[in-house]
């Protein structure tokens, strides 16, 4: 038999040990996995080590997770096809005559790319290489230029097809189709808020984002001609999302269709060659391996914590605060935001969702300020989208926000890390407002799923 220890001390040992290993710079997957195995043996029993294969094997055989490598490969192939450059060129020619038009074009281009790519890193780095120099060259204020790129890039985890949505659906046992559809309005809401914010600021202070000089603008006929370059990728988006929404194919089958479509788009752009396929394949292998290893480590870590009574301990601690359902949800949002400063989103999702979702589904969300509440059956879906919006803040929050470092890696030398941190702050505030709106008005999330899924 293992050592007997109270759940309070076990929580301190587990999460204190995790924090220590992460501070030493060890990868998340091996921190959680090694801690779980050691604690299983020390505080459990040799027999309880059987939990390892029983927790890991379901992930290795989960059908829905096969959409992850397919969507990542689709994103990598579209990046190789040069779609990102073309899309930005078209949108900025359309919006360039407006104040702040280039920054707004960056956000809109990122919104469209999010529907093709679903991976933050690819959008952030490529757009950073194209849009940031273009804005700085035309006299845009560096913080506004960086902020529009940071905020637009994070839309990739929200607007479908989203890798984060796939992982959440598997962990929370939530319908992936509903989750993808429920993410559309919040994604468009955020995109619209970014564009409105940029436009208002640039009209108040034109020096922040001057309009393109007249000699660089194009006439309406040329604008229409440029749209031809966007037909193939936009048809691909409509095809992938359409077959999911109308129930023609499952999200995994849609990912397969999207992958084939990405290869076709690449061929149309004369970029389909073995070098690009090999590079896209290697990028997919690395990203998928990272996600799956974090899965294996975190699921053992959480599994051990739950077996030892951790779920009841956390639930009792949260309910013991005396807060109402919305107060508890707010507390969870604060915890997620703090975790987002230090951990990868996959780790946060795998550590918190198995504990938080069962607590939330037992609560009654009857609405705030006289607005409609959420039915018990919809809580998991509603929380899923709120969680993803919150994770966008994690990508932007110092000191370890991934998007901040993606942008720094391609930014000119005069753009300091401090400047990038400051650029993120107003857009994080917008994300917090959008999350609040999704909580107060749950129909922003739930309306589309209720229309597409009969009996929802």
C-alpha cells in the first residue's frame, strides 16, 4: 500500500510539484506524466499503476481526435499555397483607403484564415511577416499594428475548424458539431469588436493608422478582379463548414475533405510539390505529437487526482465559497486566466475541464439582469465556447503568452517585447468584454446549434 496523505496535502504536492517542474523548463507532457506515475506509486499502490493504460488507450483510439492531424495538415498546406499573402493583399486593397484600413484588413484576413487554418502559430507568424512590415512602412503606430495582429491571430482557436474545439469535445464528451457551430457568432463578434475599436481609434487620432496614399489605391474594377484570387479558398471554407453544419459529414470526414481541398488549392496555385508536402507533413507530425503527449501526461495526472478524491475536494472548495452559479463561473474564469499566464492551452484544458464541467452541470444558470439562462443540457456546450474565448486571452497574457513570442520571432528589431506586451492589453480587454457578453447573452453561442440540431 502507498503512503496515506490527506487530499489537501496531495493537492499541494501535485500542483506544487507541477509548478516547480515547469519553472525548471521541462515540457508540460513530461511534467504531468512523470509526476502522475511517481504519485501513483508512492501514494497509490502497484495495482493502481494499471490506470496508466486504461486512461491513455481511449485517447489513442478516439475517432474524433483523428480530425486534429487532418486540420493541422490542411492549415500547413494552405500556408504553403501562398493563400495568406493573397488574402491580405485583396483585403487591404479593398480597405486601404480607410483610416486604420490596413489594421482592419489584418483582422479580417485573420478571421478568414481562422476558418481555413484553425492553428494560431501559422496565422500569427505568416501574417506577422506580411502585414506588420506593410503597416510600419505606411506610418502605423507600432502598438496598434502589433495589437491587431495579435488579436486577429488568436481567432484561429475559436472560429471553426478549431483544434481546441476538437480536444474540448473529446474531454467533455460534447458534440463536436454543436461546439463548432456555437463558436461562429462569438468569433465574428470578436472580429467585429476589433475592427470597430481600430476604426474608432484611427478616426479620433488619424496618426495611429493613416489611410493609403491616393497613388497606392486601386479602382473598383481592379478590386473586383483581385477577388478572383480568393474564390478557391473561400469555397473550401464553405465546403468544409457546410458539410458539418448540414449533417452531410462528421467533423472528421469534413477534415478529410478539407485536406484534399487544400491539396487542390495548392495545385491550382502551382505550389503542390514534394518539398511543400514534406514540410507540411513534418509540421503536422510535430504539432500532433506535442498535443498527444500532453494528452497522455495530463490525463494520468488528472485521473490520479480524481481517484484520490480531488474532484470532490475542488467542488467542495468552490461551492464552499458561498458564491452563486455565476459567481462560481467567474471564479473559474479567473483561475483559467491565471493558468493561461503560465501553461499551454492543451494542459489547461486537460487539467481543468474534467473537474470544472461536472461542477457546472450541477448548477442552475437561470440568467442575469433578467436575460435568458442556460438549460442544463446546454451548459457543457456553452462553457466550451466561453472556455475557448478565455483561452484567447491566455495566448496574449504575459509572461508566457504564445502569440506574443510568435510575433516577436518575426517582428523587426525596433519592436521590443515590452511594446508587444502593451499592444496586447486593449485587445485582451475586448476579449474579456466578449466573454462577458457570451455569459450574459448565452444565445450568442446557443442560437445556431439550436437551429441546426433538431431537438437541441
